[in-house]
C-alpha cells in the first residue's frame, strides 16, 4: 500500500492523547502559520449547552507554529476514520489541509488534513482573560469528562513530544488550572 493511497491527519488537541481510531504510524512535528488557543466552546464533549467548556482551535498567525502529531491512516480505514472525526469534531469544526513538518528531519514535509474551528462558527467563544478561561475550564464537564482533564492531558502530551515546545497560552492556563484544582481541594477560590 503506497502513501498516496493513505491519508494523514494532524492532531493538535485531544488527538494528541486520545486517538480512538486505527492508524499505521504517527509522527510528531509541527505546522506553521497558526497558534493554538482555547477559544472554541464545547457543549458536546467537555461541557454542556448550558455551561460549555473550552477546547483548542487554531488561529492564523504567520509568526507561530503549532506542535502536534500526524497520524497515517490506511486507505481501507479512511471512510470510517473520517466518519468518526466528522462526528467527534461536529461542534463547529471543519476540515482543511496544511503542510506538516515532521520533527524527524529524515521525513520531508507533507500535506495533512486537520479540523479547525473558525471564529465564524456558532460555538466560538473567542478570547478572554486567561483567569476567566481557566475558571471556565475548571468548572466545565461534559460527556467526555472534565475540561481540566482535557487541558492537563494536552499539556502533558505536548511535553511527551518535545520538552521544550513553546506554547505560552496553553502552559499559562495549565498553571492557573492546577492552582485552581489545588485551591478547590483546600476550599480556596481561584484568584
């Protein structure tokens, strides 16, 4: 089976640590021209309609790059994987294509499919002060679990890829959420 028959999917959020579909191999690496932000509302996985959580999407930024994992999907599995991802990413995400740069430079850059939520979708929450985003993440839970687990698993997943990845937005939120979880355990409010 040649690579031309297969499909590559780029994961930059929960796909880094929760794949749930068959793949032939995975490669860590990055895409350029985007930044990862917790600006997308999640009322289907990490929150509920009355109290949406916040999950990541990508915003265009020519100066930045986003680390993640590309998964190679066998041609025979493409229809079922796409059906699964279309359902999983239904809450405002759309598919697009981007050039992926593998961490291992023995591999040349190649095109991958990814799911991105644009500011025009109805579930987009947009920017807010980090403390407000952290508070929302701390207090949101949906069918897929707590919003804080999503954030903490994503931060650890990125560290597992490469310990010196720069993602200030994510790692500052991680600090605030860990502080909030610690405060909640000792009954102190997040400040």
